[in-house]
């Protein structure tokens, strides 16, 4: 199992990068082998024609469904482990807008006491701890399983001497995770979405940054991604490069 992150600001191409789009030149992920978990709620539009039928969204995951809308971190953790063990037909799991497991939980309560914040941090961490449990168990650690977390970024202005700089971090509610387990520290591969302007057409060009530009969490093992540190915002292409780097099974991408 390999897990990596796609992080960026709203409308920067995070969700768009996941699914095939011929007009944009995006190969995307194999939708028939992908479990899509949205933490933004059932109202979020998925850029896949007839997506409810494509993902068997009306069925539970244990009944063959490949769609889940929830902000329950513990439930997501259980699903990750269940799929690793019981659903060999699923090759890719996407947890989209994963920050909302924290943000929406906060907004649903009028007042949070100190213990509530502690519980929020502990419960959220279970979702990430599931990755370690999968990796540590030979029965779960499938070579053909990839788990992608999509996160929003937050910009923070920091005074560095006499210079004000902007730090871009994975959004996180509360201080418990920030101080004890900074989210960016959990992954070696973080692709940061960026919107550039084509100098010839003046049209937006959506890319992944694979190397830090300024103070961003973008990263990847040295030599994994070639070139200038950018890649077309295509999760399918990124997954192919990552799997080839580690020598993993990729027949399901064909």
C-alpha cells in the first residue's frame, strides 16, 4: 500500500485531477476500481457523468458500493482497513476534503471545551493511524492498493526578521495535531496544486508541484518526478509515476 497527498486551495484542481477528462487531457484514476470518500458532504458534485451509478453509490461498501459521504474519522479508518482486507476489487481509495472531518465537526458544535478539542485530535488521528495498521499487517498491505488524501491548504503570515512571508500548511483544526503530529509530517509524497497562466494563450494551466516553491509542503523522494518540479494535475499520471518508482503493480491503470 502506498499513500500520498494532494493539497491545495479551493478551485485549484484537486478533485478535478482525480477523474478522466479528455478535454483537459486528464487520464485520472480508474473509476471502476476507485472508492471515493467525500468529507464535504453528499452535496458535493463529482465530475464523473452518471456518477451515482458508476460508483454504486446507493449500496453500502460491504455490499459492493464505492462511495461514502462522512466526516466521521473513525468510520473512515474502519473503511480503509475493511477495503484493504475484503475488497480486492478496489485499487484506489480517495478521501477528498479530508480536513472537513475536523472543520465540520467544530462548526456543528456551538461550544467546544478543552476535552472536546482533545477528542477531536485523537479521533482524527485514527484515520491516519489506519495507514500504519495496514502497512504493518501483511494480510492488509496489498501491493496494488493506493490511498490518496485530498487536503485544503491554509495561508499564514509569518514575520521572519524584518520580512513577512507566507507559509502554506495543510489545514488543521485545533492545536493537538499541529503540535504533536503535524499532518505534513505523515507523508513523503505531497503534491501541491498550482494554477499558472499559459503565456501564449493566457489560459489557466493546472499543475501539481512536486518540489517546494516558497514555503509549501510539496515533496517527493528524490528522483521520483523528473523535470522542473511540476506535473500535469492528473492523479492517474502521478499514481503511475509513483508505482513505477516503487516497482508496484499498475496493470489496473491500463
